């Protein structure tokens, strides 16, 4: 079988050219990084869990009419997605204070926010993905005002969907990050949710116990990351067979 063309290798995923024009294959690695890759490890099975969980969330979004890049899962580690032009922003939605917001504003972690707060960070690893305002985004031309109106409404719809799905399985959606990209269809351009939605990109706390079920387990050395992600997958009914978590599938 012919070797596929690698387009990009990031910290958590590898992108390959897809089988049809306008598509790419996302391969989910087991690598975990935090604090802008200052902390690194390989967590066996993480890629499989994130692939399945991202499929689950993106599929649900597609079904309620929130457009995403997700087309179909190919195997335990890979999914076929629509290639898009990523807006260079991390779009963060917060329902409860945690992480950098707590630090920056001195609000105790876990405090419920008066309403969802949407923040934007400029995607640039060398700069540590700095927080930016809509003024920066407009002035530097990263996105238009129309784009930003659409970005905000997509982000809030994703928040409502994910909050509800998680609440149904006893998990609080504290915050999450998404990436959004542009696709062109004839003369039209539209925005779709891209990248991944997984416990790597969300803060998820058990409603009863407050136990963390997300990447903070790795960031703060709170135990087994695979156990935490498996618990999320188990509650959502997308748990892979054990052998599939531990054994990476062979790719060509
Ligand atoms: N549908 C898509 N089309 C094109 N690019 C995408 C799509 N979905 C995600 N990407 C990009 O693919 C890459 C995924 O790799 P990964 O998440 O490992 O990157 P990363 O190390 O976090 O780096 P980055 O800072 O670029 O996000 C990201 O750069 C992301 O923006
Ligand atoms: Mg990434």
C-alpha cells in the first residue's frame, strides 16, 4: 500500500492527506503535553480514547445542526475530517472558574460564573498562545467581524450541547477549548468546528465528588489519565475494548 503524505505533526495528532480532495486524516497519538509542551509523557491508550470521544461529540454536534469537520472514524486511532483553513485562535468557553482564569482574576476554582465567558487566545506556541481581544483579532485580520459573530454563536451552541451531554452522565463541563475553520463551497464560505473535542481540551469534573476527569489529571499529577478518560468514555457509552486501548493499530 502506498505511503500516505504527512501534512503536519502536532503535539497530540498527525494529519495525513485524505483519500478524497478536501479531506484529511487525523491520527490521534498517545503523547500528552502540558504547559506549552514543558511537561511531556506518553499515555498508552489516550489517542484511542480521544479519537472515540471526539467522534462522539462531533457526531452529536453534526446531528443538532452545528457543522463540524468530522466525516467518519476510520479505525481506533484515525478519523476522516474535512480539511479547513483554521482561524488562528483557541476559542475558550468557561462556565466555572478554573485554570488561567482563576489565576489571572483571583477567582477560586469551581466558582460558577454569572454567564458563560468566551475568551480568545492567539494560536502561537512560541508566544505561549496569548490571550487576545476582538480588537487584536480585527486589527491583525485574523478573522472578520462577521466571522467573530459566527464564532461566538458556534462556541455557545457547542457549550450548550456539551454541558447537557455531560450533565446527563453526572459530569460538570467547567470549560473547554475549540478551534474553528473556514471551508469554501463554491462562492460561499462557512465556519465549522474543527480539531478535537476530548478530555484533552475540556475541564470535566464529577458532579458528586468533584473528581477531575480531564487533562488536569496529567498537568497536576493527580493519578492515571487513562483511568480518567476511560471513565468519561464509559459513562458516555463509547468505551473501546481493553485490547483496543492498549494496542495501537498499525498504520500504513
Ligand atoms: N479540519 C482541519 N483542517 C485543517 N487543520 C486542522 C483541522 N483540524 C485540526 N487542524 C489542525 O491540526 C493540528 C492538530 O494537531 P495537534 O492538535 O497535535 O496540534 P498542536 O500540537 O496542538 O499544535 P497547534 O498549536 O498547531 O494546535 C492543529 O494545528 C489544528 O489546528
Ligand atoms: Mg492541538
